[in-house]
């Protein structure tokens, strides 16, 4: 207690200097937290865009379907998987899918297309597909009065084939059994825009797609959402244990290139932030060194009365970390409302960004324990390290020399 | 009485080559337990250097310092710190109290280093303040005390750890003569009561008159070692 008291009073000796140092550290911490919030918030938005657009947080496939898709690599017992997913507390939504390439006809035009067989009820529990309906109405599993199953087509395909809502589209593909698949579908909606990943897609009710592709009840993929998106890799590992015959992949594996790019960008930003903190702490080092130099004689006295060198290091360590803690606490009190506002309200962008049919017009931050405590831990660690050179200097000085200084 | 301090052929030089000064030249002496010894001599005679070498605050260029038979040259930095903490009390010419600590806290701090319990620390602080006649002034910071009071706190601090030896470097030099003599009388009383060994340097005749033994230093050499009747 007396050591803490001594450290605290030493901080207050040069109030103006300590205050300036505290301002500098508090400012550094606020900048660090704000940058982290912006960085994590931006990337989190981007991750949400593609995970909620299509990928989901986790995907389940047969073998290596995710890397080398073949129509016959199907999940053959969907009911068992659905039961597992339904009963897992960490899974908030899941949806089965089938895929195939096709040739699409509209009037006298043809174009390559990709068939997405989705469950009209379950798909919206995983993705934002309802928001991507730019024209027409989201479909159901039921055929229209003429007996044609509904289809939703991508904006790119609609433009190429000059098709609109209410028109018919003809699809030709090959079935899983090797047969030629061809059928007519009635367009109920146009999905996304010309930049969407599914701009050349044809969405069919999964039952219609399975029938069209002669797949029976098999599916190619389950996409699912985790209750906590940050825990998706752990959840994938848990599910992998429950579903040993299948391949369970977190989005980080599905979108490996993107993930590596994101990590590289984050590391670059962390480096920049660390550089800012380093610059802040050069000033702090100067303050601590000044403080130690001014008190050289006192350190001589303390050594004379039996203070071990390690105790002097400890005293300077406590002083520096205490000053950093006070500064960080003040910085936290100031930045917290800003981060909460930035996360809840955000900054309105002058120009809105259309990400595959989902419009983002607000830049938001992230408010999480990581954003608050990672900079805190980093700064306290830096403060602790910064205290070592002055501490070692005080510890090493010969008492006679220290007592002779003024 | 056993010998608590012994110096053998102690040599200390400062500076290099042409500017080198020999502060102590082959100083050998011994001091017994409970002695009240003054090291006297003019400025620059080596009094402070001798006290610093005895207290392990400096390293000799030659010779040995044995405290209660232990050669302090063989000790590591940590061992020497612990030895000073438990066996030696220092009183400096310019008091050297920690300015941000109160008188009580200055006295208490050394006991904290010794690992003394909080209750015992408080009790000993009260006892030490009473011994040096500063009851009621314990909560004052050094800046709120007179020079004589500060030096009394320094004496209390030096004694709080219950050391075997108290080394005092010109403890009265910054005090007026009345205060200085009163402080020396306090030290003398404590020496008599507690049988602690006191070694102090001075060049004040009135102060040296109170010592049992006078070691005359001149140009780093002991010129005379005189034991007096008290």
C-alpha cells in the first residue's frame, strides 16, 4: 500500500508534466480504440455482406464439393443433418441448397446460367434474399396455375435475355442420373443487380430443382448461421464431430482468399496503430526518464536504506503503469459514448454503396470487448515495457554516484 | 566486545591518470560493538568516502571491508541491499528524506522493505518518533519540518530497522550549533540505551567532543586514532 502511495505521489510531483503525458496516452488510446472500432466494424460489415448474401457462417458439403463441385457429390441423408442442426443451440438458421450449371433460353436469346435450388422458407433464415428482390415477388414452392414452377432470376440474366417478371424461362441442363434436364419456369422476381454474384443465377424452389436435376431428395449444401458469428470456427469444429461423414467448413475456409486478404489488411492496420502507440510512448519514455533522472539522489537514498535494485524497478514500473491506467480510464470514459454512437448510429456516407443488391449507406463501427480491451492491454504492456529502461538505470546506479547527483 | 567494523588496507581513488586523486590510502581500522566513534578531518580528507565504503555504498579499489566478520566485497547487489537494510542505518548531511512521504511514512518505508507486519510497523514508528522527540509531527511532510526535525526523522528512520551499525555523514553540518548538539545528544542517548554502534563524520569541535573515539583522517590516511574517557 505504501509503495502504491509512493508511486501515486511521485506521479503528482510534476502535475503539469504528468497531465500532459496522461493527455497524450489517453489520446493515443482513444485513437487506437476508434481505429479498431472502424477497422473491425468495416470488415465485420463486409463479412456480413457476403455471409448474409449467400455464404452463411458455415457450410456443410459432401467431400470436397466446396472446391470441386460435381452434381453427384450430394448429401444423401438430409433429414439426419437437419435434425442435428435443428437441435444445436448455437445454430440460429440453416438452409439446404442444390446447384447446377444450365443453359437459359428467353425468347430467341440464350445465356449460361447457374441454378440455385433454395428452400423458399428456410433460405431467408440464413441470407438477406428477401431484401434482394428488386422487382416482382419472392417465390413459393408451389407451381402456378399453368403448372410451371416459379423462378427468380438475376438482373444480369434478365438483361441479357430481355426477360421480366411474368415471362417464362427455359432451362436445359444435365441431370444427376445423366439424363437431359429441360423445363419451363415462370419468372416471379428479379434478384439483385448487375454486380451481384448471382447476377446470372436462376433461383428455383429446391423441390423443383431436385426434380429438374433428377436428384431425388439429395442436396449439395447446407448453409447456416451461428448464434455468435465470431465463434463460427468453433461451431464448425463442433459440427464436424457430430457429422463425421461430411465436410463442415467455416466461411474462412470457403472464402479463403478473401479471408487472407482481410487478415493482411488488418495486420497492416495493426502495425500502423502500433506505430502510433510507439510514437506516443516515446513521449512517455521521455517523461519517465526525466522523472528518474530528477530523482537519482532519492534512488541513492532508497538503495542506501536497503531497497533492492528490483524494488526500484518495481516502483518505476508501478508509477508508469499507474499513470497509463489513469490515462486509459479517462480515455475510455471519453471514447465510450463515441464508439457506442458510431456503432449504433454511424456516419452517413455521401454516396451509398450497393453490395450485390444490398444498399449500405452508413459506415458503422464495432463495439466489442476486443475493440476496447485489446488496445488497453497493448498500451498497458507497452507502458510496462517502457518502464524497464529507466527502472534498470535506477537499479544499476551505484549509491555513491546517485547520492552525489543533484 | 566484538568487532563489528573492520577495514583492511582500504584504497579508493577517483579520476584517471593525471587527474587521479587518492581519497583513501591503505586505511585499516576496527570498531567495536556499541562504540560512539567520530571520524574527523578537514574537507576532502576522505571521511565521507570511508563511511560510504563501510556502508557498501561504494566499491573500494583495494582492501576489504568486514562487517561483523562478513566481507561485503563478496556480496551480490541484492545481498548487499539486504545487508544494508537489516544491519546498517544511514544518516546523511542533507537529511535525504523522501519528500512525498510523511515523517511516519519515511520511517515506515524501511520496515516495509524488511517485511515487517503493518501493525508492528505502526508501533515502531510511534516508538521511534517518541525516541527522537517528534510525537505529534508524524503526519508532516519533510517540507513542513525544520532542518533539525528532518534530521531527527532521518535518525528515527536509520534506527527503525534495528540495525547493528549507524553511519552518519556530517549529520549536524546543516544544523545550527544548538540543534546540532541536541541531535548528537539524542544519538548519544540512543547509543547508550540500545548499544548500537555509531560512526559519524564531523569537523565540528563541539560535536567531536561528544565521541568516545576519534579517528583523525588527513589526505586519506589515518593520522591518529584516539580513544577518550566518557
